[in-house]
């Protein structure tokens, strides 16, 4: 029945044979005597000395990262349970029931709605322990008030969180009836409950969007680190606050889940606790059917430097382990792989007596005193409130390291033959009458057969001991949770001219928009009020973008200061790390940097302290590389700047196919609260940054800005008077060129005007094309497009209003159409992005005007800018050629 672990999962010493048992016994006895007489500290010393000797003798000994397959907190070391166990168990049962009823009801009504029962069924006790004893809510943002813990909830266990909010009185029965029906709920006077935690959809409730596996875990690490940053920079004392994350064992397979473990350990984030619900199953089947996920995660986390607390067995196993004098029980468990353990979970007590305890006479003897029912009810650690509390308490008290609690559970716990431990349990959302009554019995729910089969929600009387207990415990922990709050300070933004005059009146000076941005940022950082709230973030590219001067100016954040003399110590650009350093240098981890940005960009809500992050990166490694994380940040209502530098497919010259971004503006346009700009000139960029800052930290709107920057140096004109509105709305008339009168006489076509539009670096090619065409006798108007997506949104909004045809509502004219109204001739648009970007505004080109788009479709490649622009057909001569052709 039990398969031993495969050899590659064993450490080298596991495979060694005992060739002299008598000698082994002597060593063993000597060691046990040492522990007994001298105590564990002395024993540890001697072991360490032996290890040192083994290493000097090159015996090839390696430490084992796995501890035995039992609880880390020994029964004797458990603190007294500080609650009323019976009440908490009843409460957990009620949460289970209401969560189950919510999902099954929704699916009875509309079979397509989906939802999950089995995950929360396995996690209910893990959630409840947190709610009753550990998760601190925000009391307020005043002096001395606790600002609350951060809790990341496993997304598909959301029904459990709704069930609790229902008992706490924050959601109504009507709301529960509209689980997964956000759109239709309001017409029934209810709040629709989103499928997963979505701050965008439930802005007063959910804080952290976790629906996409892996993003919750990495985000929780960077949020915990950001709390340290706020503390060390003396902006906000976060020392007594924690970040809790409840995640699935399957979710640990996501690269994002794992990628920042060493950062958490390196930074000593003892304000971070992960609870990994090791129910041994994911969606399709076992997480590690042929191994043990708890062992694997223990090795991984321990190796990464985390404190690991294994929560494997419930209290009723304590007696079994104590009676197991031969060690047969632990040995058998360690020889049982998860796939088998899942089968044991799915079967009844009788099966387990025969097939688990029946494996050896020693085990059979252990089970002798138990009925089949008792065997069936033997709890895994993740279902035992006392053991969970002990593990959480150990985690909360642990200093110097983040903690992971590996909680062993049964998926679909209590769903009986309908779902517990079943391969298909993840997606089960229907239960028949017998299953419902069995569930009721299993958890002693105070409901009738009729209530059970009709899936009646159950709420005890307000003055019942359960409800009083629930309220009292939450009061002691500062209030209810999750609750998303937005009260924060309003930050003033300095006048634009005070930091960007050089850009607004550039007077033809050559510079790149990246250089202009960095210069503006350097000045903004000096602003007494806003400056300290700015969070510059880089992913090992500060030098690429000419930001090295900021190292010295504001320092790089380091939780340990700088413990070395930097090689470039005498330089004005010296690499300076400091405890109160301001720059977050995330190394080569765009996933980490975007998580860091999200933490800063949501600080206004998570901490009640407005911060303003500027994350500057290679634009290719943003929406394309970590697009889902940006989507989650949008869901979390982030406010901040993303700066896609070296943007476009032809401005980056030699870097080639995997560095040249031709699509980020296309993706950015799909995110409703992202305002994306592709300015050509420093003056335009300055106006955009100014407006963005005001919108986000002064007016406090839930938008974020994506601004692309280039590294190409060219002459920067003054921002034309009155252009600011157009810059923000998406375009303005940059310049008009009168066709050369002599040349005009020679033109064959009767049409002699053309309109050119361009954005970003390609605007310079458009301008050159316009100059050429004017020499040839054409009248040319050039529109500088700063945002295709804003133009498209504005156009669509006008179109929608026109279609709605509501009385008294003026649909308005799309901004683009209005700008083009004063121009004539065919319209040619060129960008450094795929043609689909300028295509988004085709509908708003005035009727009868030809519209031709040029872009950089296809893979990028390396060559000079000139060669690339010619290759993609976005250089001046091609633009001019197309304009001429359009006139024919
Ligand atoms: C990025 C991503 N991929 C896939 C999914 C779909 N999905 C949701 S839950 C789940 C299985 C989760 O298993 P586990 O983490 O073990 O949680 P459990 O339900 O077992 O507690 C999957 C595949 C998702 N939400 N996000
Ligand atoms: Mg699982």
C-alpha cells in the first residue's frame, strides 16, 4: 500500500545501510544520555562539533532540511488555548455551511456561475483561527491607533470570508444570494459578491486581489518589505503590524509564489506569515501524488531561510504518537506519499483501519482502542483549532525570519462521500439532499432537514453565545476585516514651472525624454512635502536610464545600511545604500519590482499614507513580461507612474527582438484605469507627469499612468502655447507647414494638403516628412499624438452617448475629430508601435478623409535606428511617400 519515497527525494545518508547495528546503538545511546543529562543546548553543541569534524574530514555529510513528519510545535510546548473551543468549532461549522449554501444556491439558480466549496471547506479552520485570534483590523489612522494587519485570502475561498461578513452583519442574506452576480444584484437591492477578492468590484471590502495564483504570494512579500521601508524611512511606524497570507499548496508551483522567498528571508521579514493549506490537492489531482508536498515545501522554505512550522496532525494524534514506542507510526507516515494520503482522506474509518493501521501489527495495536468512527474523525493539523492556534502563535512570536505554516488538511473536508478527498472535488458545486443532511450531521448544525435541503442560510440570534463571541473577538482585534479604506492625506504638487521649466521651454536643446524625466524627478525629490513620498523603483536599470546620480542624492534603501566601502566611494555618483535610502533597487526581477510598485501605489489605502511610486523599466519588460501583475495592481486601485523607458521598436537600436517593444501601448489601452501616454517631447511629458501627480495624490482618483520614454537625443521644441489640454486629451496641432508656392504649381493632383499624425520618437520622422512635403508644395498639418488610448476612449464615449440618444444630452465631438476638423487632406498616422495602436482611432477620423496607419508590426531586430525605421517603414521618407500616394 505505502510506497517509499523515490530515491531522488531522499538525502544521500537516507540511502546508506547500517552495516554495524551494535556500534550504531552505542552511538545512539551515548547521544540520548547526553541529551538526558546535559540538556538540548549541550546536545546541539556536540552535534555542531561533530558536523564541523565531518566536514573537515570530507565525509560528504549534508544537512537534511526535512524534520520528521510531525508537528513542529510539540504537544508539551503548546500554549493554553485562549478561547472557547466549542464555540469556535460551532462558528467554523456555520461559516462552512453558509459558504457551501452560497455556492450551491447560486449554481442551482444559474448553472453557469461556478464557485468552489472544497477549498474553503479545507481552509475554514485556518481562516477562523486568524479571525478569532490574530488578524488585526485597522482601528484608525490617528496617533497610537493600530493601522491593521494585511491579510491575503486564498481567492476561491472567498465564500468563507463572505459567510463571516454575513454573521458579523456587514453583508445581508440578500447579498449572499447574489454571490457571483455583481451586475444583476443592485436591481434586487443587493450588493453582488465578486467571485474572488477584487478591490475594484468591492472597493469597501477586499484589499488585495489574489485571483490570479502566485500574485498574492509575491505581493504579500513586497507589501511586508514596503512596511519596513516606511518604518525605516520614518514615514510611518509599521512595527506592530503583520502581513498574513493564506495560500494553496498547488499555488506554490507558480514561479511568482517562489521567486521572492529569499528576499523575505534576507530582509528578515518577521512581520510576514504564510499559511499554506496543504490539502494535497490542486484542481486536477494531487499536488505531489508521488511525493509529499509538505516535505518539499519544508526543504524549499528552510533552504531559503524561512522559519518553517509544520502543522501536520491534530490533537487526537498526540496520544497515538505518545503510545507509538517503536516509531512505527512516524515511519509509516513518512513512507506514505500524498496520492495515497488523499485516498485515505476520501475513504471511511473502516478502510483506514484496514489499509493504514493494518499495515503492521504495531499500527494495528495503536488503532485497537478506537472505533471506526473515531478513526474517521482523526483530524489533520489544519482542522484542529487548538493546533492551528499553537502554530499561529509560534509564527506570530517568531523573530528575525518570515514564517511559513505548512498546514496539512483534507480538501473538501466534511463533504463526505460527495467530495472529501475526491479527485474531482475542486469543481464540485452541487450536493444532493443526502449529502446536505450528512454535512449538517457531520458539523452538528442546528438546522432542520428541510432547512438543510433548501440550503437556508443560518445566522444565530444576535444575543447567542456564538454571536457575542464572534463580535467580542473582532472588537478585541480592532474591528472587522477585510475592509478596504481610502482615507489618506492629500498631497500638494509643486507648480509645474518649479521643476520642469527646462522642458516646457526647451528652446531646441537636444535631450532625450528619459533625461528630461530624470532631471524632473531629481527636482521633485527635493520638494519638502511631496519629495519624501516619492518612491523611485528600478529593476537593475538605473544606470541605463541615467539615474545613477540619484544613488547619492537620495540613497538606495537597505534595511542594514551599507556595510562596505563602495568601490566608487569618491565619485559624485557613488553607489550609496542607506537605512533611510529612498530608491527601491529590486535587482533583475520585474515581477518583484512591479509588486514593490503595487505596494507603494496602494499605500494610500493599505496604510492610509499616500505615496507616489515611479517605476522605470525597459518598456518591453512591463506589460508583456508582468502584464498580469499590472492587471492585479489595477484591480487593487494602484496610483502611481509606470515609465516604459527605451520604448518603441526602433528607438532602442541595437538591442533587437526581445528588447524592442511595439505593443505595450496596445495592452495598456485595455486596462480601464490606466492612462497611457507616448509623448514625443519633454514639454509634453512634463505636462503629463504634472497632471498625473495632481490626479493621483491631490484629487485622489484611482488611476495610474503609463508614460513611455525614449533614449534618443533630439532637439526639444518649446511646448506650443495652449497645447496642454490637447497633450492630456491625446493630441494637439503641433505645427502647420505652408507648401512652397513655386513647387505647388508643378503638382498634378488637385488636392494639395495632407495631415500627418505621429507619437513618441516617430513624431520626429513625421516632422521631417512634413518639411519635405512642404518643400514639394503641399500644405501639411502635423498633429502630435500623446495618447492613442485617450483619444480612442474619448471617441468611444462620444459615440456611446450619441447612440444612447438621451434627451438633453449632447454627445459631444470626439477630441480627435475636432482637432482634425481644422485640417484637410488624407491623414497618415505613424508610431513606433504596431499598427493596431493608431487603428484604435480610425472611427473618429472625419468622414471622407482617407486614413492610413504605419507601424512596426513583426519581430524587432538589431540595427541602427535609421535602418530599423526604414525597415519598418516609419522613417520620414516612407511617411512622405505614403502621403504622396494617399493624395493620388
Ligand atoms: C494563474 C492562475 N492559474 C490558474 C488558476 C485556476 N485555479 C484556481 S484554483 C486552482 C487550484 C488551486 O489549488 P491549490 O492552490 O492547491 O488550492 P486549494 O483549492 O487546493 O486549496 C487553479 C488551477 C488561477 N486562478 N490562476
Ligand atoms: Mg491544494
